[in-house]
């Protein structure tokens, strides 16, 4: 290395030089864009273990120290002192709003909450037992069939209107997904309620009864949404960027992100954690489960544990863990045996050599499901809740990418190990 230039020499003596790019924090990043041109080779990094896929100013994670910053602000401070829509503004626009900016943003988000009636009719095509994430991916994707007046992705104002619309409509669609599954009528948004209270009202009120949103529940939901709002280049965000890089309709790109979030290795883990805790059932079965998680032949992993980036306690899990007891107590649900089970499971796992050596700690999904459950949200709806909050991050990353004048379509290379070239044989001549 010389003056922050790394050099690679191939067996014929040809040289390629890679400048080391330094970010605000974190490891330097080698710019290998010239490698193929200079040496006629690709790099191989399945799962992007050592590869930065983009430059970004939105979120920073220090996985070794357990640090998470949105636009430079520690998530702990935002969780304690901010609100979901203020955090959404920060993530989207890069700065905390002054009062008039926040008021105007909140007002705008409030007033985009209705969805076209035609979208609500799509639900009749789904069985009552369709998975909520299947419905969510489909109806969000279907938004791309509307709003032709404002989806010129090269127009910054169109991009902003898209951002407001999708953030505002996600709770309406998520609540419709839930209502469809339980056979209750859809509840329309009430724009005099704030974001999370409105969402809870659409989820749990019915036309036949008066319903009062519990302010403790709304506050707890707001906290979970702050913690789920963004997490830099995770699988679903990278999917939104990749889909969006082709210039596709942004609602379609968000639908791709929802599909990716669904998987149990990503956002689907919150549902999987609750299912796992239900199956464990009792503290006396924990040792067996830990042994199974350590057995490579079992194909089982401790859900809600481990993370590609965090090799320390996930700061979001720390906040949720600390809040869990308080919230459950305020909601009168502090007798939840799953919380005790989860705490005990964590305690045992964190003392186990396997988890210590591999630096496997609880992630955000380990405790979030317990709060969602206390709010009355069933396990199969939990990844939908995550998707509503993460939409803010998806949109911010999509915006950042589209606004970049150097944006290129995402198009990875491959190491081909298939058959060499061969000749087509007529069917009668094949063995
Ligand atoms: N239980 C048991 N062993 C585990 C676990 C776990 N939860 N997580 C990782 N390991 C082991 C792996 O078997 C592997 O062991 P090895 O080195 O002996 O082969 C080692 O730890 C490293 O694991 P990888 O799979 O290589 O790590 P990766 O970064 O690819 O995966 C992931 C991260 C997918 C989150 C993984 O830890 C996992 O499957 N966890 C459970 C699912 C989960 O909770 N996902 C939510 C993540 S947070 C989010 O997306 C919102």
C-alpha cells in the first residue's frame, strides 16, 4: 500500500491500483471499480460479507461496539426523546426538523392516508388464511398501477410525493390485511389521530363498538417503529436499491423489499421467535433447545439471535429488553410467561461457549414480538408491523440512490461453474 493506494499484481506482472476510500467512520473501502478493466478478473464475495454495495449518508452501524446512528444521532437518544414521524423526517431529509417543518410533515403524512377503493377490492381475491406478508407485498406492489401523475423518478418533487404517500398508506394497508384475515370490515383512517394511534384504531376498532386507543400502546408502537425505521444496507433495503436501480416504479421496488423482509433470516424472525418460544413452552426445555441450536445437523437456529453486522448486543434489542417489563406492566400484561422464558433463554445462551465464541447476541427481533403481542398483534402480523416502520428506510435509500448522478443499474457478476459449450442434440439422439 502507498498513500492509501492498494496494488494488486497478476501473475503476468500487470498491476491494478485501488484507492482506499475513507468514510466518516468504519473500515476503509477499496474502490475496485478498475479491477476487471485492468486485470480481467472479478471479485467473489457471496452474501456481500466484505463488499460495500454503495456509498450512503443515512445510517451507520458499528457492529463490534453495538452502535446504531440515524443521520449521526444515536438510536438510544431518538428512542428516548423523539417520535417516529420526527425520526422519519430525519431519515428522509437528513436533519432534525424545526417545529414548522415537523408540523407540515406530520400534516402531509396524515392527509395521504386513504387508499383508492379499488385497492381494497383486491382483498376479495385472497383467502382468509393468506399470509399477511403475501397480501402486503401484493397490495403495495399494486400501488404502482395508480398515481401515474407523480411517478417520474427523475423529478425530485414526484419522489417526495411518493415518499409521503407510501409512508402514509402503509398503516392503512397493513390494517386492511389484518382485518381481511379475521373477517372484519376495513376501518378507514381517522386523520385527527396521530400515526400510531390511527394505525391501532384501524387494526382494532369495529363499527359496532366504541373504541378508545390506549395511549400507552400507541407510545410503545411508536418506540418499536423508531427502532425498526432503518438499518443501512440489510437484505430488504439492498433489494429495494437493486430493484429501484433499473428505474422501476418505486411502489414495485418497495414490494420487492417487503418480499425480502418476510424471510425468517431477516424480518420474519420476530414471528419465528414467538413460534419458537411457544414450542419451548417451559424453562425446563431450554437446555434441549440450546443443544439443538448448536447441532449443525439439526438445521435449527436460535431465532432472534445472531446478526451479520452486530458482534455485540444489538442496541435495539437492549432498548426493547429494558422497555419490555415497563410496557407490559402498563398494559396489564406483565404476567406474560413468554417474557420470562425469553429472559431465561437469553441468560443461558449468553453464558454458553458456542454463543460466546461466535459472538451471537439477541437481535432486535428477540424481544420486539413480546411487545407486539402485548399490543394484541398476532405473530403472523409482526413482520407486517416491521415493514410499516422500515418503509421509511427503504424510501430514504431509494431516494439517495436515484438522486445520485452516478447511479448505475445494479448488476453483479458471477463465477460460472456450469457445463462448457455443447451442441444441441435432437430428442431421439439423447441418451
Ligand atoms: N443459532 C445458532 N447458531 C447460529 C445462529 C443462531 N441464531 N446464528 C448464527 N449461528 C452460527 C452459524 O451456524 C455459524 O456457525 P459456523 O461458523 O460454525 O458455521 C456462525 O454462527 C455464523 O453464522 P452465519 O450464518 O455465517 O452468519 P450470517 O451473518 O450469515 O447470518 C443471521 C446472520 C442470518 C442473522 C443468523 O445469525 C441467523 O440465522 N439468525 C437467526 C435468524 C434471525 O434472528 N434473524 C434476524 C436477524 S435481524 C434482522 O434481520 C431484522
